[in-house]
C-alpha cells in the first residue's frame, strides 16, 4: 500500500484528501510517529503530497525535499510557467498535478508516480495551443514518449522497445519537429496538453522506482505552524 504524507494549510482540503486517498486504497500517514526507530521506518511515507494552492511556497517545497530526500514529492498546483515547472523538478518533484483532477484520476496519477513515472499534467500558459488537425503520432512515437515520461534515457528506451539507440534518437528528432519543441522537457509539457500522446495501451511499463526508495533515517520535522494542517 502506498503511504502518503499530505501537507496543506487548508483544513477542508486536508479532510478531502484524507477521504479521497483512503477510499482509493492509499494510506495517509502522520508526519510524526511513536518513539522508536523501527516504528518510524515502518510507517515512513513513500510520497509527500504538497498542496501549493494556499500559502505554501517553493521555499516549503525546498525544505520538504531537504528533510525527506528519499520520498517522491508531488505538488498540486494551478497553471505554472515552464520555468517554475523546471524549478520544481530540480527540487526532486516527481509529479505536478492540476487542481482540476477528478478523485479517480488523482488516485491513478499517484499510483503511476509510485510506480516510477514522472507526471507533468499542469497547463503551461506560455505554451502554444495544441492543434489536433495538424499533428498525428504513430503508435511507436507514443511509446517513445511514454517511456520518456518514466524518466528513461535513450539507451533504456531502446532496450525496452528492442530498437537501436540511434533509432530512438530519430524518433525523438521527429517528435521535436512535429510538436515544435526544443528538447525532452518541452516534449513532456506538450504531452501533458495533447491527449493523443497519453498512450497507456501497448506500452511495456519499465519502472525505475517500483517502490519509492526507503528513507534511511526518518527524522520528524519540528512542529508545524498553527495554520499548517497535516492530514492523518
């Protein structure tokens, strides 16, 4: 079972997260646990869900990453610029989820992140609108993008698809040209906006992180400020 620590400064959202995650088979854990190293390790979160729709900032994100470097960090946000998205990824964020997700899609996204996938599903206001009429994608191109979304490098994508590494580079070059993006990062932003590239069928899932890395030593953080709500 996935263990998630929820950090939000909004009590109503805290309760909603608790109910939604529990109903989806995800365990919501507290930031502090009973004394004893074994108990702490047994209940340490594998994932931290940080709600950035309130007063929490990127400073909070940086502090969370420094305190729990072994956890998958997931942030819930509104629209973000690509610069902020890139900054979030540098802080170790594995998932950037929009506020509009339904409870079912929210649970599914967390499960995919726990299985090793990197998800960027927010809208970048500075990105050109996708045109369904002009761009088409082959199934192989979709597979390349899906494996790329899992964080695989060219050599690993080639092995997963049983292709030569040079062929993968050709696919990526073709995708960059089709989508008018400059690099792999921008291709992930494009993928988040074009549903035709969200291909979940026929792709051999290659998990780089089948279960989140264990936290070597879980040190409870100082008591949060009064306005902070820990869903537990």
